[in-house]
C-alpha cells in the first residue's frame, strides 16, 4: 500500500511540475507574441526559436496533458491544460499552408497520439470509477 501511495504522489508531483512549466511557457509565449515590440532583440526570442511553440512546445504540452490525466481526475485542471493544447494545435495548422507533400503532415502524428491516449486514459478511469 505504501508503494502505491508513493507512486501516486510522485506522479502527482510530476504532473504539477509539468503543468506549471507548460503554463508558464505558453504564458511567456503569448506575452512575447503580443506584448514585445522588438522581438529580434528580446531574450525570449532565442528560447522560442529553439523550442518552437508550434512543434516541440505543443508536443511537451501534450505530454503534460497525458501525465495530468493519469495523476488527477478533476475537470478544471484538465480543461486548464486541454484548452491551451488545442489552441496551440489549431494555431499550428497554419503550417499546413507551407507544406508541399503528405510527409510534411507527420508533425501532427504526435497530436493524434496524444488525443487517442487521452481518450484511452479517461475511458479507463471512468470504467474503474463506475
């Protein structure tokens, strides 16, 4: 029993840390996008050039969503992460305009995996509950 409790605690702490990191990341991104006049010289430009919010940033947010789903069952926390995730995915669809072939759509495979795994996690939790 003690071992299960420590695993749940570790999972919840990990989920909270990932949640905070990702929410701060996207809050900084929106500040940088809408609040910074000279993006070329701003210190956040280097971070967002390295960890692009439309690819790696969104993939990491998807990972945070899945870990949160496993750790918590509250609807408010889930919505707090799902909304920015889906907004980031929708905004990243702008990249489709520059794509030249079907191979370019491979950047959306992680999003499909995150959504499918999220559905599986939630269904299992409701089956265990019911």
